[in-house]
C-alpha cells in the first residue's frame, strides 16, 4: 500500500479532547445517536489499553485468597498452639480450599451469574475441605480433635472466603458494567457469518460488537441484528471509535481467499489486531469467545505479559517519581523564574491503538512560541527554547512529568516514544512517510525505548529518520520482555550522557 493511500486513510484518525483514562462519551445523546449505538454499545467507552481480562483478575484473586487462607490458618495455630497431630489437618484443609474453589469454577465468574450462585460454589468448596479435614484427623489425630479450635478456624476461614468472594464478584460485575472486562470489536462484512457471530455474542455477552463496516455500501443493510453499519473500510480506518476497539473481525467467508487477502492488506495499517471469524459449526457453536478467531495481523494478545509490564510500570514509575520529586520541584521553580508562563507543557500525542492522550512535559520553550502539533521540530540553537529549557532538554529532564502518564496507565516506562498528532518531518506529516507508521502504536508509548538507546532520539527531520525510528519501534514490540525493559531502563542514562550530537 502506498504512503499516499496510508496518509489518506490515517489522517482522519482520532480527535478526542482531553485524557481518556476512564473512558469518554462518544456522540450526542439524541434519539438518533442512541439508535445508532446498537444492542452492545455502552454510553461510556473505555480505551482498549484500560481493558482487563477476567482470567487475569482471577489469577490475582487466587493469589490474594491463598495468602489470606494461609494467614488465617497460621494465626489460629499461633494463638492455640495445638499439638502437631491437631494442626496438620488444618494445614491440609487450608491447602485444599484453593484447588477446590478453582475446580468448582469459583474463579470463572460466568457472565450473568448471580452472587447467590457464587456463594453456592464457595459453600461446596468448604464441603470438600470438611472431607479433607475429617480424613486427615483420622489419619494424624488418632480420632481425636480439638473441637473448639476447629470450629473457630473453620468460622474464620469461611468468613474470610465469603468476604473475599463477595468482593471479587462485585469487582467483576462492576468491571463488566463499566466496559473494562468485555472486549469491544467491530465486524467487517455484513454477511451471514457476521449474523452468526453477532447472534452468539448476543446470547453469551462475551464481546461487545460496536459496529459493522462493509465496502458494498449500495447493498449493505443499515444494520445487522441491530448492530449499525457505520460505513466502509475507509471509514473504519479513520473512525474515532478505533482506540476503544480491541479487535477487528473479518466476517467474510474464509473460502473467499482473494477477498480476505484484500481486506487484510487494507486493514494492515491499523494498530488494532485483525482476525478472521471461523464459524466451525453453525448449528452447535454458541460461543463468541476470541478462541474462534484466526489472527491475521496485529500484535498477539498476551494478558500475562501485559499484566507483568503494568506491574513493572507501577513499581518503577512510583519509585522514579519518589526519587525525582526534589529535582522536579527545583526545575519547576527555575522555569517560573526564567520566563513567564506555565510550568508544564501538555501535548496531544498518539498512544496505544492511536488513542489521543495528553502527554506531560516541563515547558522548555517560550510560552507564546509553544508548538502543540510539532509542525516545526526543534533545531540546534532554536530561538524558541529558553535558557532553562536548553538544559532540561539536553539532559531529558523535561520528560520527567511523563511519570504521571505512566501511573495513569496512558504510557509505559519503556515503549515507542509518543509522537505529536500531526507531527511533521520537514513539510510532510511523519505518518505519511512509512506505511507501517501506526504499527508503533500496538504498544503503549514509553518514557524511554529501544529506539532511544539505539541513537534514534530527538526530532526526525527526514523520511530516512522516520523509517529508522519506526523500524526500531516495531523491533522492540516484537521482542518486548520484562528483562529487555530492565535493560533499556538501565541503558537510558548512559546513552543520554554519552550522546552529544542529538538535538533535544
């Protein structure tokens, strides 16, 4: 696909004012707008980067449950100090509770399942624990047991488990109602396959189908089972709903290989994953889960890796902010004393899935010369840069406020550097120079990154520099790991201090 076509399809991308950490309302509240939302569309859409999976939450719940059950058992033993033959059944009972809850699907949190049903699962798990404790008492306690201790321990354990699972159920229920746990998708092709997929989604609630796009505008119906047809694939690529979409589903028959290939080539410029819906058995298949998709393009979804990266961001970002706070205070004072204007400079930049985010920096230019769209990139000896600005740009201290973006979840400590929306290299918008430019938005932008430690820092003034930056960013996305991120963070300061040539 030519860069000119890519530019035409991408330049209409997202124009959402302000941060979107907690979701935004798209469209107006008129009856017509509400009718266009369809059966799945919530009034508030949550950015894809803020979405979590129930499976990831379940892992966290199991860890907390295990620690809580161990704590209750240890406290009971420490208080009563029974003989080993008495506390051995307690330990085995506590160890059996977590697997029992898991096997009874107490961590699955089925959609539309009531709190009462969840309580039954927890109660059944305690029945299994009772059997284990009884058998262990016969084996280790020679038929004798401390009834008072056992009753107190069971009551404490039951109260702990009940309280935790009420909390877990409410967290999952609230997350689903807020749109944080249900994936949003759009469908390409107003076909029979689309109907099968949407019907399954309506029955299970596994996904929210926000809209349908079809290139056959003259033949496409206005809606498919209530889901509105929002335009053709050209409209999809530039649609402002896309930062909130987790996946694009091609519902064209897999047998139409040429048509599928054409759609993949056209949609490959998107940062969103693109998949083909495979309706394996139309008579019996009732599940609309992502397991029935064949990935065609886009970054592979890895919930565990995303969770580890988020924890890493929170830990390192919090420590970094704590250490940098005194330095940031001094910089803020210096900026106020140097030139009139605000301390901070906020700029709308592209984040994950082309989401528009407000990136924070210390102001390094004269306030009246601020360039929010980066129409003119900074050059050596730029007269717009203040005295304090030259120092903080040279040392990259102007980037420290981006730690707030990290803690908000809009950025990561490591990732492709966020570029301003509409940024120009020379007289041309940078995104027009590389067909795969939007691929760098398949991961949250970072305070530092692989490109930064490999010499691609500061302004990108030519097509070659843009291409090099994008290539390094895509290489990082394909290689990203916990240890690579730690390496990049460790190498950032030495690389910055050793680079005297880059214009910053």
